[in-house]
């Protein structure tokens, strides 16, 4: 767990203009406790009051102003901004760890303290791998079995490996504990450990792998990616033209062809000039940060570009965008 937290001073000041100094004290203590709880706080007034170090009398006066920053979720109170930052920190840590493991490729937007935390993540991953590991083939087959998309929201955006039981809770790195989620669902899943894979994924995976083993030399696949379905696997002749799906690392300097760009602009004529340049820079950052792989880099690129928010302001800083995303998420 990260022991540092992104704290947006301007946001904090703007959101707390109405607080007294005593309330500020209580609020900061609640924020720190929420950080340690991945965004979660006790569900009772007594629990909150103890954290805020206020007397019952003081809590009576200050409690409502402090609780106004929190959202009730089930039994617990949640500080959604802290929850977002916590998850965001985990993504950054994971991204750094992946980037580091891939041989020190370009650095993810400056988080100077990331290295130590990447080590923590790497240690956790090592522990998870000691419990169980998976092969690239298993993962690719599983993604295909899940339709090549996020199992939580059906988004066709690039998926990432979600450890169903999080590795910080002792989850393993075996295929049993992995499911594809889009980055957005992955970073907002919190303590949810729901297995969203199709119920017959295990049988289908076994079939896919058996089929792949019968193909002596894996052939590179044409794009766009084929989705291997159970029936196509079952129906393909043992020595027929079956494929092992292969994803490839999206190159750092990915450039769409003129035709691809023209196709995109048919859908999104607004993606020109500075907005386009900024979005391309985002795409490359994201590829580097996540060591993104794809069956079809062009499709991945197109999906990413399509998701550019119409309201996105050219020149919006990383922080401004994060705030906008938080506000959208909370709304
Ligand atoms: Zn999703």
C-alpha cells in the first residue's frame, strides 16, 4: 500500500472554505484514516468521531459538516476522492512496476517516489506468483473466452489483468484468479472480489489450450483479432488452420496510417489539431505506462481515440483531467 497520497491543495482549499479550524483538524484525520482504509471509514458516528479525535459534544457540532464529505456505501462510509486517489496510486505503482520489469522503458508521468512502491508491488506480485502463475497463452485465451472485452462493463477498450482476489489480500497470480477488466473498472473496483467470467470459462480454456498445443508453429494473426469461440475451437480440425491468438506490444512510436486516420475522422471530425496531438500523447503515455499489448494496435488506438471526451479541453493538465474524472465518477 502506498504511504503517500496525491493531495490536491487547490481542491482541498476550495472544498473546505466553510470549515472551522477544528473541523479542518478532524477532516484531515478522517482523510488519513480513509487512505489507510483504501477510501473506507467506519460506518458509525462513534467510529468517525474517534478518528476525528473530537469529544461527543464537539462531534455534535462538527460531525454533520465532516460527514458531508463522505458517502454511505453499505455499512461503511467512503471518502470517494480518497478512494479514487488510492486506486489511482495502485495503478501508477502497477504501471511503474510493469515499465520497470520491461527494462526501464520511458518513465510514467513523474511520481518520484514510485520506485519504492513499485518494489512493494513487485514483492506482492512475487508472493502472488509463489502461490500460482499463469502463461501468456492462458491469459490470451481467457481474454478471448471473455469476448475480448471488460467483463464488468463490456467496454471494448484495452483490458488489463484484474486479480479477482487482490494480491494485497493474498490472491494468486494464476489464471484461476484473473479476469479482464478495462482500466477504468479495474481502478474503481475497490474491495469487490466478484468473479465475472463466464461460468464455463475453465472448460473452454482447456479446449483452447489443447487446440493451441496441436498447432505446432503458431502463426502470426491477421488483424483485427479473431475471437476464438468454443464452437469454432470444437469444430476446427486438429491439423486445420487453427490459431493461437497472439497479442503484440504496441510500439512507443505507434502512428496510424492515413487511411486509419481518415476512418477515425469520419467518426470524430473534432479530433484535429491540438486536441488530436494531446490525445495521441495520452495514447503513447498509456501504452508505455501499461506496456499495452493488443491483437490489433490499430483497433486499440481507434477505440482509445474514440473515447476522447467531446468536452475535453485542449491544454487540460493531467491534474485537471483527474479532477474532472473524479467529479464525473461521483456524480
Ligand atoms: Zn469496464
